[in-house]
C-alpha cells in the first residue's frame, strides 16, 4: 500500500513538474499555434451568467460553429432560441434562430469576441490585450487583460482554458466591469485541422 501511495505521489509530482517546465511564452505559442492550425470548430455550449443583481445564475445552452477566418454561428437553443451570425464583416442577431432579425453593431462585436476567444486569436494581439499564462497537468490557462478603451469599458479580463490534449479552448470566462461574469463551457468539441 505504501508503494502504491509513493508511486501515485511520484506520478503527480512528475505531471506537475512537466507542466511547470513550460514558460509563459511557450504556453501562449502552443495555444496560438493550435488556433492557427484549426480550420473549423463545432461544439455544444453552456453559458452561465453570474450577476450581483440576480439571485440566481442565468444558464443558456446552444450550439456553435466557427470557420476560419471570420465565420461564426452562435445559436442559443435554450431557454430561448436566437442566433448570432458573423460572416466576414456582416453580423446579425436573429430572434428565432432562423434568420429573422437584423444587423446589429453590438451583435458584430460580440460575435467577433466569441470567435476570437474560442479560436485563440487574442493570444498574440498585444495591441488589444496583456496576456499571461500558466500550465497545470490538465490545462493551460491564459488571462487576457484589455488594453483598448472600447474593450476596457466592457471587460476587466478574459480567461481562456485550453486542453492541450485536444488542442482547443474548452472554456472562456468574461469578467465585466460591474463584477458580473460569464462562463462559456464547450462540450462535444469537433475540430477540422
């Protein structure tokens, strides 16, 4: 029994040490490289909004598909149907998920934020974000602090969780100025590289 405990202890220490050998720049480069190699991503998502003004977190579910360089469909299926669609420079928000809606500047900014977060593009944009990163045995975590005024007005930081085995972002956290935050978790992720 003591040998078994010692063995698991050594395995845990080895995994921790291997994660610690990566420098912050190595982690960022691995995440950015995986993003550049990914042509498309499809996944289900759960989006949870935490707010001081609400007693209970708001949970939405849906499906997303993202194709490089600038196509995104972010479709909410529950509790209400709607979709955020980005196709190049054109963005629209639909009310019923079937294209009935209109162009919306906020929808375009939100679609680009989601797409660039999931695709990892913000990791190397030093004019938009100050980026720091850490690694554990299970994941890489990048924290992005906005530099530009427009983004600073909305968010204090974005946190990207990256699964090195799948080479994909699996969770995005958006921290807002009013201490509210949104957690987006991706499930059943399929990529095309």
